[in-house]
C-alpha cells in the first residue's frame, strides 16, 4: 500500500458525505471548489488534535475522529454559521489503513450529523496529528461575535456542563458510560443557529465555561456576575467541572432576553472582571502549554 | 508566557497582511468571516509540513514558514484561483516565542507576496507541525482541473525545474545559493491565473513533474509523450531532478496552444501511459511514506 492508494481508500470511505449540492469539485484535485449562497460570507476555522493533549493515546480511532470533527465544527456553531464543508489534514506515523479509515469514518459520521461535506485533505508522514479546517456561511454581518456583549445581557449556556471534564478528571476513557459519551461524542450545536439570531455574543465552551466567558468579556471590554447555583451541572460531574472544565462544546451566549433552550447563569456588567457568587474569580480554564 | 499571549504576539506580527478588504472578521474570534465576490466559488486546499519530511530539522524558522506557505498557496495557483486568505494551525513542542514569531513572519512574507491574508489559526502543543489551509475564489466553473486534458493538448511547464530537488539531493541546505533559494523560496505561481484561462488542465509540480503529469493523465484518462530535450532544467540541476524531483511549485498545464511564459515539453495522447523520448516510463516521484 502506498500514500495514493490509502488516500483513495479514505476518499471512498467518505463518499456519502463528500457529494452534496454545494461541492462543485471534491477530493482528488489540487483544491476543492465550493459554491456559496448569494450574499453570504464564508466562515472558517481550523483546529488541531494531538494525542495526549486532545485525546488519550489509547482511544479507538473512530472515537478520536468523531470527537475531533465535532470539536472543530463547534466553532461554526458559535458563529451562528450554516455548516458546509471541511478539509482534513492527517499526519500518520505509518501507513495504517485500518486506523486511517476508522478515524475518517468517525469524522465522516460527525460530518453527516452536521450536514457537512468532507471534501478535501492532506496525508503526510509524521507524529499522529489531525487538523480539521471547517467552513460555513452566514448572511453578511449576521455572525455572532465575541465582541458583541452588552451591559445587562443575560449570560446563558445551551446545555449541561462538566460531563466531558469529569471524564477527563477520572481518566476513565475506556468505560462506556455517559461521561465518556460526553467526552467522545460531543455535539456541535449547529442546531442553534436560528436561536443565536437573538444573541449579542457567543462562543463555544471548549476551554471551560468561565475561561470562554472571559474571552467574550475581554473582546467586549465588560465584566460579568455568575451565580453558581444557576449553572447546569451535568449528572456525574461537579460544579468545578462545569465552571473550569472544557470539552463540552455547548454554546455560551449573551443576549438581552432568554434564548430558547438556554439556561441563564448570570449577567453582563460594566464592572470589569468576572464575579462568581459575588467573589472575584479567575477565568482560567485550559491552557494547552501549562504543565 | 502562556498560550494566549503567544497567540497575541503571533497575531500582532501578522497584522499587516491580516487586514484586507475581504476580511470581515479576522483573528480573535471563534472563526474568521470572509466576503466573497459576487458569483464566485470558493477554492480551498490544506497542506501539512513536518520536519524531516517537508523541511530539514535545522532550517531557520523564517525559511520554514515561507516555504510552507508558498507550497500551500501553490494549490490555488494550480486551480487558477484568485488567492484570498489562509488559516494556520501550528503544533509546537514548547512555547518558543522567537521560533513561533519567526515562523509566522516567514509565512506572512509569503502571504503578502500572494496578496493573501492570514486571518485565523490554531496553536497547540505537540511535535512540530505546520498546517496551512488556503482559500481563494474563481468565477463559477472557471477553475483549471486535473481532469480537463484533451488529446493533442500541449504539455507545458511554467519555468525551470529541478533546482529544489537538486538542493534536496545534495542535502546542502545551509549554503546560501540558487538551489537553496529555489528550495526555501519557491513562488506560488498565482501570477499565471489569467494565462491559465487558456489551459484545459493544470497541476502544480510538488511531487515531481512526471508524477504530477501522471495525476493529470489519470484524472483525464489519457496518456502523454514527453521529450526530455524540451524539459527546462534549472541551472545546477540534472534532468532527473527536473523529471522526478519535487518541490518546484511551477505549474504544469495542458492546453491546445502554447501558453505565455510556458515551455512545451510534450503532447497528450490517446494511448495511455507516459512515454519519455518514446520509452514507457514510470511517473513515480515523491511518495511521503516510502522508506
């Protein structure tokens, strides 16, 4: 087996999701060609996933792929973008057909759930690494930015938090339970696109609820007061998982009104900084380079 | 220094090329938002560069970055796309500010030459790896595909070949000479976009002239006859470098007429397979996984 026949195997395994109406030219050329809706802007993001940092070395390839794709697509959800297509760059230590095809099957399953086409990529030799670039579209000016929060906005989250972090904390990746499912099968909340039309700012909870809220507050030059009792903590998780743990991929938004399906956890304030139950707290969640 | 302050440093070093008229939302949000010309399709490609495979471990960061960006942008050139923007995913073993900023300066210099904005990215901890996703636009249906070659088309290349491969063959990366410049400072031929309007098929010479021609022939289900005496061999390189060596990033096109600035090296035939001076040859150039 050589590089090009493995690429053929991978492309064939993706066929079902690679051929949609908006893909003019799919895999197999120098680049992919995509049609964009009239008047739309393109929304693009890129994420890399490496073993030991973003997934345990021992995880099954299919689960790694699924999680990586959803985590990447989540950035489109945070922008209120309509998901469209993705390119995948795989770095593999050796030509392991089963591993590569399983990994891509996992990605392909996640892509189908997001109604996205994986229609281009790159395969190279190197330490295991998965980079996914995701692309969607929005009507011009309608993306939800981090910088849009306004004083008095309600801070709200789209679902229970902390289950994925509780899985990471327990390091019990090999069990088949709800915490493990939360970790390996997050859902990019691309279903909330219409709801986000009512939001002033949004971000996905990848590094931790308070840290991600910190990014909104920094970009919006405002503060926030959060009530811990209002934070929806996932079953099996603790409050600390919900506040500082990452990997949930729910959406965190600020809006003048309650958004359908969201839980209100606090309010945006003029006073800078982040307050939890009236106390100043650090927003620190996950920093990839911390020891 | 933490992850986020390094990201700030990198983004600041890119400022000049990150703010162009078509970037609606640049770095610093969940995703980048880009405006697309009316009636245009989006052209996207992704490439990964790892040490030991795509560049020597000891190369200066700035050179690595420059070369990586140009090699990625070259795929847009091959599609006759107008280059627009790029996302960069960096995997770094440690938080080395100087290395990261130099690398990004190299990319940024290359991006400026291609009139592209680097306007989003990702930074993670892991073995050194650089993934660049590049994006451009074409008028609907006007991209030059690999599959468009026609019998009788003239096979032609946009410049001298083999200098980069001669550098690789000599492994003399640390000298400052023309072969090293060819290797570290390739130019993505985005300047040939208008000329390619006259081509039926195109590809960039990344894996080797004959191998890349093989991709066109496979996609077009045709053969070709090449005359070695017509192949423009770069000074300091040998014919074998020009035919089987990669990394040149010139364009290889087939067209019914001679394209301005191109040298004709052969003709597309109904007879399948590749002939060099009348002899059947293998198209084999670079396969990343070969020992």
